[in-house]
């Protein structure tokens, strides 16, 4: 690279595409590097008007609270304007053997004692007739009673239990858009990109829009969704399909109204296994979002629609005026995400089936990493790109492993979909090695190599033991001190669960109160 | 328990209200919500903080009366040990409730209600509510005006705390107290005025606070905090008295 190019400051950032990815990225960057006239970083977002949101990204991870706080919105405004509700984990129904009693939770609150010790071996040794999550975490009780994770007196973004949100993706983008423009000084235009122009060295120099605007920038962030305008169409970075590991490739989605204004709002994402995939069921304040993600290799569109209707009808939710929407899912991610002076965030970078809601958390992590890695000059960008690509390739691989884990541990035999999901050749080596290791060792921090894992050892414990996986640790690795600690901690869980059940309001009650009174910042 | 019924000159013609305050009754609270219009009188005796309403999460001014749940250090042998009693205590066992069948959405009409389970309610001694001809007594008239002062005062209080919260002029406070007998307590859930924030407030907002009387209330409130040590002294006297009485 020519020396002048090396010393070219990185100050102008162009985000291509709005939506959840574009606006979270713009918001994180603009709040991290506040506008300082001509001096500082400038963030511009260009989005096309006729780009309906995909609208499946309705589940989040608890990281979203720190992200929203960083961007500078209030929790009250967010909850009110995005019809958001509290999400405290996932509830997996019929994933293990498909029987009526088959259900377990993956709560957001860590297992008890997790900060100090790995107590999972002692639950395995003596489960006392309780499921893993119920023994080790008070939050399953909170979820099963559809309670909120906090009280009206609890300050914004804090909770008595760890939580994230379910949100209306169609409202979330516009909500962030307004904040970014009004409060963070993000420049915004509605237009379409017709041409991408490069420098001699291959960097993007500028993009030309339909209305003739020429937008130059130092860093281009591709948030153009599935169309992948820059990373895919312009740079031709290959897409790595994960279809051979994760079979889901289609979905039917539908919105279900509540029967009454005061109907309870579930505190967890319900994921109910079906013959060829699973049904998501998410409660917002105004409606439920329900959908069947399935594998076209095992089920026709009509068959899937019928199965979804059966799910709804069993709950009395099937009516004639429902409109079902079909969505294609192409599981996989780019071979690299940051190439030259362009980095992809959101669907342009990759997408996996919505199990465990990894889409929005990956956007947050990407935005945060870009903000942290942002080099002063073009010369530093190559290293930033390398670090980013290494981290995110690792993260996508770990998510694939973690999602696959849910299928590998199933004992369902009612369809080829479930049987084939356990075929050895469909399981990534890294996951096979993990499963082998966890035969005599309960998942713990050191099993994963990164500082910030999307799914920590706690999540692995919840899924493994929720699904009846057996670990047999050597007796000489266990001791009475930890055994007693585990007993104490488990009885604390039971007491705390009881105390919270008596003091926490219902999810719906609290959300109505927030609508009316708001939450305090402190 | 509370057993509220709408007051009626027919049904309650012979009811009398005794001034007795019992340590197990309504007055057995360690904080009582107060309104800005009584700050000047409260200032003589009580530290005034903010607490959050458990119903709405909104801040409301409250006078601190004790350090433990149900501990009211102003309650001494059935009487109130201070010259001024907060209106929320004085009005007991009466309250205002929305009129049954009132129009939804409109400013609801309110009825005076009486807690039939209150120990204040007597038939032999105490103040009469109604004269023989069914007209309200002077006592009842004073209760009624107290209740309406509380209603308008609470609206004012929420406007006051709401604006202060918007301006980030309320901050949480943690107070650790050690009593004379060595026991300790941590006061939680209390908030007060962010003095540093007030000092740094732009002139325009300061003027707004002054014009709405909020500034005056804030200073009264800040001055009242001097009574926190008096409240600790009250508890210490009680503790050392109790210790001395032991053989």
C-alpha cells in the first residue's frame, strides 16, 4: 500500500442498509465516538425505502441491555415503542423424546454458585428428583409463572433476574433510526446504491446512488441484509453454507392476536419440536409471533403449514383471518466478514436458524468489535480485519456447534429429520470432541478458548443436562466441601424462587405499568 | 387488614374517632409519604427523603420515622412525640376512594371512606363525625379538607419528583448506621437531592425550578436531612434505656 494511503485517517463511516443491523451498528459507533464537527468520526446511514424487514429477529440476549444503554435510549421508551416484553430464557418443549412431560428451560441467569465453582457434578450425583435448571436456577419458576424479571421500582436496565427482550423488529429499526438521527448526529438518507466504485488497490472509494449522490467513505459497513451488496455482490466473498449441519431452511411465520387485553405474556421463548423442525412462540405486548422453521428436505411447504396450524389449533389460536408468510433460511456465513475497507454486519455476514436467537446478539458483538478495533488510519485496517475475521469465524462456528447440540442430544425417532440430525457426518468435529470430553467432565470456562463466548459453559450445562445427557466425573475429582456447598446453594435457589414468586409482578402487569408510569433511571 | 366503606351520615352517625395511636396499627411504619405543602412544618422534626412508590415506581417524598420495618420512633405509648404529625398519619382511618360506578376516564369523583377495622373507631369516646342532625362535625370537616389537600398535594409531589428525575436531580443514597449498642443497619431504597447536580444546573432550568416553587421545596428537603442524626439519637435513647433496664 502506498504510504499516503496508509496514513489516510479513518473518519468517515458509511453504513449501507438500515434495519436492526444498520441502526444498531450506527448507534454503537456514533455513541462511542460522539460527533465533533469536522474533527471526529462521522457516521452516515443509507437505506432504501422499500426494504421490508425480515422480521424474524424478535428474540435477543441479555447483552442487548448494555447495547441499548450504550446507544443512549431509555428502557421505558424502548419497551413502549417496540412493543417489547421481557425474555428470561428459552423453554424447549418435546425436544428430548416428544412425550407430554418433555420440557426444559435454558434460563438467562447463571447456575447457582457459577461464579465460584462448577457445581454441576453434584447435581448429577444427586438431582433430588429435580431437573437441572430448576435445581440450579430460580428463574425457571419465575418463567413458568409468566412473571417479570423486575419490579416497577427496579431501575432501568437492571433486574432481579437476568433478562433480555422480545421485540417487534419492524418497530425496533425505526426506533433506533430516530434516536441515531436526533440524538447522535448520524446522517441519514433514503436512496438506493446503483454503483460501487473502487480505488486502484481494491478498496471501495465511493458508492453512487440512484438519485446521483456520490458517497465517499473510509470504512463501509455492509448491513444490506440478504442482498449482501458489498461483501457478496461487490467483493464476491464466498458464502459458507452450513446446511449439512443445520437442516432448517424454511419457515412459516404468523402473528397471533391475544384473546384479551390482559392475557398473560410468556417470559421465555417457547420452542416446540415438530416432525421436521420446531415452532417458535414469542409474546410481545401487542401480539404473539409464531412460526415453524423446518427442513424442506423432510417436509413440504403444505405439510409444514398444516403442522403449524395443528400447533395453533391445539391452543385455540387458529382462525380464518390469519396470514401466513413464508421465509427462506440459508444457514451459513461468509468466509470472511471484513475485507479491505468493508465489514459486513447482520444478515449480509451470515444467518443461522433462529434457535437461541443468535442474530441480534451477533450484530451487537460485531458493532462493539468494530468500535473497539477501529483503526486511526487505513494502515491499521488490515490487522483489524484479521482480528475481526478470526473472532467472528470462531463465533459463528461456536453458534453452529451450540445449535447442533440441541439436535444431537434429541432421542426423537419419529422422523428422519431427527434421526439424520444425529448422523455422525453431520456433526462438526469440534462438537464431537466436546461431547466426548463432557462424558466425564462437566462443561466449564476452560473448555472454550475465547474471553467473550456467545454461549458460555453455563449454556452448555443447561442444554446438556436439560436434555438428559449423562456426565460421569471421576469420584476423586469430587469432594465434600463442594458437595456441601452445592447442597446449600440448591436450597437457597428453592427459597429465593419462592420469595421472588411472591414479590415479582406478572410480565403483563409490569409492562402495562411501564406503559403508564415508566421506569426510573436510578 | 383494611376494610374500607364509604362514609355515610346514616350508618356512621354514632361513630367516634379516638386519637389513640397503636404500635400495631396504621402508624406502625418507618416512613410515611408526605406532600410538599407540609415540608415547612415537617422541617422541624423529620428527615425528608424520596422513596419509590411500590405501585408506580415514581418517586414520592417521604418522612423517615424509623430504621426497621414497622419501627416508628415517633410513636411513644400511644401518642405522637412531635408537635407536627404528617397528614398521612393524621387522616387515618379515613381515605378517599373513587366513587363506585363513576365515569371511566374522566376525573373520578371521590368519596370519603372509613376503615372499619381501624382501632381508632370507637362508640364511647373520641371525636364525633356527625352532629345529631346528620350534619358533618367540625372534626369531619377538618378530615375532609385534609384528604383533599393530600390529593392535590400528591399531584404536586409527582410533578415535583418527575421533573427532578428528568433533570437527574435525584440520586440514591446508602446510609450505614451504627447504633449505641453496636448493632448496624443499612438504609436502602432511599433517595435524595443530587446536590452536585443542582449546583451545576443551567440558569434557565434553575429559574424554572424557582418559578414552580420546586427550588424552595428542594432546599427545605435538603435542610431536613439534619434530622437524620436526631432520629439516630432517638433510637439510641431507646436502646440504652432498654439496656439499662436489663438486670
